[in-house]
C-alpha cells in the first residue's frame, strides 16, 4: 500500500509541474524541436490516468486495511465513493491547469481613433492599429488608450512576438462582405503585395498555425501567390491561389498547417500583381493564429503548487476513509 501511495504522490507532482511550466527546448548542437503544448498536455493526461490507476490500488489497499472484516456491496460503495471524490478533485485541478493556455488569434475587432490614441471598435475604412497583436499576454488585454481583444486557441499567448502590417497603399480595416469573414484587414489600392510580419524576441521563435483569406464583395478571385517565409527563406508557397468569397461555395479560403511553420521571423505575403489596378483592396485577411516557442509560462497562481496538490488529494482521501470508518463503527455498535 505504501508503495502505491508514494507512486501516486510522485505522479501528482509530475503532472502539476509539467502543466505549470513547459520546458524550453535545448539549444546548440543537441537542439530539440519544441514540443507543442497539445503534446505536453497529452503527456500530462497520460500520466494522470496512470496516477489514477495507482491511486485506486492505494485506496483499495487502504480500505482493506481500515475495514479488514468489511465485504460485500457496502464495502465496495465506500471504496467507490472515496475514489470518485478524490479523482474528481484531481481531475478538476489538472483540467483547470490545462485550460489556462491560449493562442493568439488576430480577429481585428478594435482599432484606434482618428487621433491614434483611443482604442475603439472597428471602423470600416480606418487604418489598422500597428500595435494590435503586439506582445499579447491575454484577452482582453489593456493597452494605452483602451483594451484589445483576441481569439483564443491552445498554444499559448505571445508576449515575445511583435506584429507589423505592410502594404504600399496602407493597411485598413473592414467589417463585412469579405466572404463570410467579419472584421478583416486589407491592403489599400495600388498595393501589389500585402505582408504581415511576425517577429520574435531573441531566443524565441514564432509558430504559425494558419490564417483565412476571402474576396470582396462576396466574390471569388485567383491571385498570383501566397507565401510564408522566414528571413527571406520560403517555408510555404502556393501559386494561382483560389480566394473564395461568393455565396455559392466556401465563404473563405482557409490556410492551416498540420506541421506549424516556425522561425525567428515569419512573413505572410499575398501577391495579387495579376489583379487590375484599383481592385487590390478586394482581399481580406483574418484569423491569423500563431504562438511562440518556448511558450509562455502559466501564471503560478492559476495552478496549485505540486506539494499542495498532492497533500490536498491525500488529505481528502484520508478524510473520506475516516468518515466511512466512523459510520461503520456506529452501525456496528447499534
């Protein structure tokens, strides 16, 4: 019984530590690829289920020791009730820890006022706020002049990544009719190429998961190319790209990368040199989803300390068993 108890205790510490602070990849000659947060969470849940199996054995052994003469359905109900209570507490703690991670998704729901100071809801035709998407630590996120909001994914926010929006004719916001997308950015007329640049701080890398593209007004197009490069080196390239937007087919073209694209700098480039002058603003970009590597640490206050978590589980287990033992003695005395 003691062996099973100690094994469950150490597994609880492993789960809490690994969900709280993901390891940074090693650098240098023996560099390892960064492990996505989904894989880390999967590993932790695998360990959790192993811990549950050991915990059940430990509790069963403890129950047999406390109730040596107790058998039948009453004994099984006592053990099952205690196990269910303890596992519920453990699962709640682990799920709460895993749920604290988010991804940065640029949804462009806010911009800046004409003065450039106040944050305001998106205004069709206004220039994009160049600080939107910079060093995102959460959503909503307080910034100078107001609050920005972002979509949430599962890869961690990006406090070590900055964003730049680049086009010869400027970059602007729009609300509707870029396919089924709402609140998009587009390049102003005269821009043959539209770029969004993601730059990581030294020692970090940007991790790009995908983005959406659609045509206005509810129209399909074909543009020359869509590329994603890192410091000038192409990581993804597609030519003669169909940009969806009409009401009869898909409402937009979605770009998703099963193996995320990574680099110290990533640039999304839309090349619509084939489009007649004056129509370059008919291509809206939205839902740019990215993370960083190594991912940001989970705020410590959101996850119980490993020792506290293990002690909590242990204490609740002993309280449950003691309560059942007292009730059994009372019934025996009667």
